[in-house]
C-alpha cells in the first residue's frame, strides 16, 4: 500500500514515522514507547467520516492506535531501513 501512495504523501509519512521512531528509540529516557506515542497521535491521524457515538469512536481510536503503533515499530521495514538517517 505504501508504494501506491503519491510521492508527497509517502515523504510526509516517512518523515513523520521517522520522528516517531526516533522518539521511541529513546523511550528509556522519555517514557514514550510505540504504544504511548500511538495513543497520543492516533486521534489526529485518522477519524471516522461522520459523527458517531462515543463507543464507536473509542473502538475506532483503538484500531487506529494499533495501526500507528505497528507503523512506528516497523517503520524501518515499511519506509526503508535508512529512516534513521533522515535526521
């Protein structure tokens, strides 16, 4: 799926997850592991197209958080092994 994204979107995601991966690599100091980062950023990345009830929004946020956590933890494989070299 990543390869099907427009180049600008791919570059943006690569840099975003590069930053998140870098933060996660220092979780021993900053307490921000992939799970914590995902909980913070997931609600701002994807959301339901129409208003729903609180239960559906909570389920949706949890699913997005799992996806974001996966992307952070596997960013090197997904976006290229040299993701750390962006910085």
